[in-house]
C-alpha cells in the first residue's frame, strides 16, 4: 500500500505527492509555517501533520469563513473539536 493510500485510510482523503512532501518536512521539524497559493491543499497538509503528531495545534486563518470551513473539515476527520 502506498503512503498516500495509507493516509487516505487515516484522514479520509488521498494526498497528492506535494502534500505528502510538505507534511513529511513538518514531521521532521515537528513545527513549521505552511505557505502556499490558494487551492494547493494547505488544510489537507495540516490534517496530515495534526493526525500524525497528535499534538495541540494552532492554525491562523485570515477570515471567519475560512475558520468555519476548517472547523467543519476537521470535525469530519477528527470528531468534535
């Protein structure tokens, strides 16, 4: 089974290679700041990192709408926040 398919089983989606690479870099550093253009899967990368490291995590977003979307997405993956 590929790493992407394993991750799909854990977080509910199959990450793209670039998302896996970004998550791997964060795992190694155990911290990081993720900056990427709109639509590149920053939320999915954050899910991968949070799921693997199992630590409290602060995510900063520029709008209440993005906060609402992230809350909804993360509740689907991790349960009630």
